C-alpha cells in the first residue's frame, strides 16, 4: 500500500486503531479518530478525574488556546476569527440567528440544502417576514451560478447560505465562485462546511465566505461533540449572537453589558474542554499531512469506488456535479438501503443510509440511498470488502 498522493497510508492506518477491525466507509457520519486525538482527549479527561475539572482546564490552558491557532491555520483564517462550539449545527445556528433579518429580506439557498438549515430559514421567514428562495441547479446538478448572479442582481438579498458538500449526491458546490458573486453584490455568505473541512483544501480567504461552520467528528477526525465557527473579522461586530453568557460578554453592573469584539462572542463558558484540545490535535494532524494531499487521496478513492460500483450489475450510482467529493451514493436493485447497510455491517463494513427526500428542496430526491464516504486512511481492500458485501 505504502505512500499514496503524498500520504503514507500504512502509517495513517497504523495511527487509526479502528482500521484493524472495520472497513469504515461512514466518514461523512463520523470518521475514525487517529491516535494523537484519542490520546489528547483521554489524557485531559484522566487529568480531570485526578485533579478536578476546573484545575485541569487551568493546567491545560496552553492546549486549549492552541486550538484557535490550529484551526485558523487549517482554513487560512486568523485566530481571533475562530469560536469553539459544541457541534456544527450549533455553530451554524449561532451565525445564522445573529444576522439582523428584516421584513422582505431574501435568503438564497440551494436545492441540496441540509434540512436543519432549511428549518431555520423557515423559522426566520415566519418570524421576521424574510423570504427563502431556492436557486436552481445547472445541467450537471450543481448550483447554477448564472441563476445565482441573476437573483443577486435583483437586490434585496440579505444572505446567501449553502452547503459546501451536501450530505448526499456526491458533489462539491462552487463555493469560491459564490463568494466572488457575494462580494461583488455586497451580500453576506454563510458556508456550511461540515462535510468539507478535513476533506478538501478549504481557504476562507480564497472562498470569500463571511461565516463558516464545521464539525469535529466527520472528515476532521476529531471528537464527537465538538465544532467551530469562523466569522470574518470585518463583520463580527455587526452580528449579535442569539444568546450571551459571561464568556461572550462582560456584565456592566447593574444593567448593562459589553459583547466581546472577536469571534469568541459566539462561545459559551461551559464546554467540553478535552474535546476542544482533541479538536486542536485533529487540526494539527490534518495540517501535517497536508490538505491538498488529503483531498487528492479522498477524491481518488471515491472515483475508484464509483467505477467499481458502476461496473456492478444492479447498482446505480446517484452522484452528480462537475466536481465530485468523497461521498458516494448508490442504490442496489431489489434491496433497500437499510438492507444493504445491514449486509455490509455483517461483514464489518460501515456505510450509512441517506434520505435525500428529507433534506432541503431537491425535487428529485429519493426516499433513501446507500452512502459510502471514504477517507484517506481507507484502503483498496476496504473498497473490495464493500463490493463483496453487497447483496
């Protein structure tokens, strides 16, 4: 196996205890963590047990603070533009609900939007009188940039909000091109990057997003219950978080307060400290491998898997878009996605079930499909095991 795309596959598999037990092709759900992440979390939790949680946080302050530098370096941001949040949904919520929407404001999104985000749009539409509008796809099934530009030119758009990589359908949305259009029209751009950070080379300056949310548990290979929010320094003061505490703001007794001037205004005091340290370790691990090498390895494995599945009688690959991701979705004739998942699990192969019809505004979404999401530590043998496990 050796080196592939600049990554020593044997070494990263040796760093990943789970590789000895399963062919883990559910990285879009939760990836297998590497040893440095496992050790960082376990060591801090053990320290909490030995000396107390507050005392362990004080002793681990340098590691906690390192998280901000590690994540900022991974995505091309500045440390004061990063907030630690308990998961990607809460990070996204903190950004979205901080935007001062008014009646008639337009929110533009995509057909493949994540359902949690779509619910939030509808809530704001009902509460504030905003309008949610879905930009159509182009002929390849990706967000149509010409249609987006036409909608932006009409005016009245408060926010463009989209996922970088949808939870299904295998595509990568053209985030940098969207960012360019948003800058030209002076419109806020919120990017849901929970499937792309740790998967693709993500640079917030190149993309041009104002806000970006991400999780730890997926391609970044961090602990569950961790995530982060990026907010561009130049706009942070214009966003008031939907709730505040003594970390986000300072109480000016008896009846005033002052909100922090950086992205940490979106944090809360209580947090999973061991998880924050572990997420910093995960960012370090990804940066050491190099995101360009990771992207090459992941997308290459996914391309191999799509070819293998397409050659299998009775299997239909559902992915679309010009730029494919590491998420592969497919169906097997005569078998439900749940049946395929169960058959794979019996062979120690992990996949998941995607339910496109329950996500966003896609008029062509199926009730369910099998989702196999590869990572750089997966091997050719892992792919073979999946094919052998299909009913």
